[in-house]
């Protein structure tokens, strides 16, 4: 939240935080549904490795949060592992 509303470049934010990867996400509600958009970015190269949208019923928002967080965690783990395996020297 410290960067919300500021015009900072993603590589600069990642450098400030000491991270290689950044998960960028947004959430919107429309009627009885919630849509969560998430993307995993290799911050040093400012490259998007994957992006996905999740649309779920809003009536059980805490279950949606748990479900989507689990799906994102699995994708992040897979994307980072794949990136490291394909890195030069591996």
C-alpha cells in the first residue's frame, strides 16, 4: 500500500523491497460476483510470467479468498521453479 497512487517503476519497487518477483493484483465486485486479476512479474526484467482472472460468487468472499490465494500460490511456485530451472547455468 505504500506505493499506491505513486508513479514508481516496478523494478524500482522490487529493488526497494529486495524481491525478484512481484504479484500484482486487483479486485472488483459487480453485482453478486467478485473478479480478481493477478499477474506474476519478474521484476528485474519487468516481464510478465503469467496472468489469470478469477471470477467467483461474492456471497462467500472468505472462501473465495482462500481458494484464489491457494491457486495463486501454486502458480507462483510453478512459475518460479520453471524460471529457475531454465536460467543459465542450471
